């Protein structure tokens, strides 16, 4: 008899627990999926980000004037090409833009198109813009592999030189760096390919040095051959 009671308890007790616990689907709020979608949409809107599989445009500004501009003075379009082939003329570089400096008038609406000619990700990132218009003071284009992205910003009225670079790891260090000057800028930035000297220049053996090395090698080989010939006569 006690054995039968024990068996009944072992069967009934787990059944009661399973019927008492709510399922995960029943316990979830009915609008959680909608709320998550709204949060993602708000996040993208807050950062001014347009993103897809091909790349992104971040912190674009079509019509909000900087505080030192009373009106948009004009419009200018820029096409920037990015790729390894543009680094061939600069020692120690691997990536580069086809241009390394742009001169823009104050209070100008600038539309930039970044054309990526490589199969890796490249960026055109402008730093130092007003933070009340651009989070972190940044305007950003990014293209994932071959393709293009276009975005717009408005230059402030002050005379200033802005840093432009690719923020992908080691791309700026390997040559993808430029500058944008408003109203002529306030000087040149360091290590801009073709404009300012590299902070840590790469040393390469020139043609004359290669010829000297080859000549020394040939003379050494000739000397060794003559030495061996002389030893044979001595023996």
C-alpha cells in the first residue's frame, strides 16, 4: 500500500507543477515586438543614420544652418574615389583617396559621393563639425566593397581645416587621410599624402642604391672566383 501511494505522488506532483507554470509565449507582453521595433527606429533616427547592406550615411544635414551662417551661400558636389591604386605614388601607403584636399566656401551645402573601387570597406569621415548639428562633430560615408554612397552637410562660416579619413583599422595609418579647408583653412594637417610630410617616413632603397648593391655583389663574386683560381695554382 505505501508503495502505491508513493507512485501516485510521483505522478501527480510533476503534473501539477507543469500545469501551474505559464508558458514563455503567454508571459511575454503582447506588444514587445512592436516596442523593440520602435526602439530600433528611434535609435537610427537619433543618430541620423541610413544603413543597408551596401554601407551607410551618418549625420547628414540638408537644411539646418550652422549658427555662424545666415543663409546657404551656395552648393558644391564632390566625388571621391577610394582604392589601393591611388596609393601607388606615395611610399609606405596601401590605401588612398584620389584627392587629398578640398577647398570649400563657408556656409556651403556640400554633397559628397564616395566611390569605393576596392573589395574592402572604405569610409569618408569628416571631423570637427558643430556638435549641435552633427553628433560627435562627425559626418560619415561608408561603402562595403565596390559601390558608392552619397550624403550632404553644410560647412560652417569659420575659417578652418577639417580632418578627413577612413576609420577602418590601419586604413588611415596606411594612407587614407585628407583635409577639407573652409575659407582657405587655418593651416595644413600632418601626414596628408602629397601635401605634408609623413610623421614617420618610410625609407626605401632607390635605384642608385640597388645598382651599387648589385655591383658590390658582382665584385665579391669575381674576387671569390679569382681567389679560388689562385689557390688551385698554388696547390
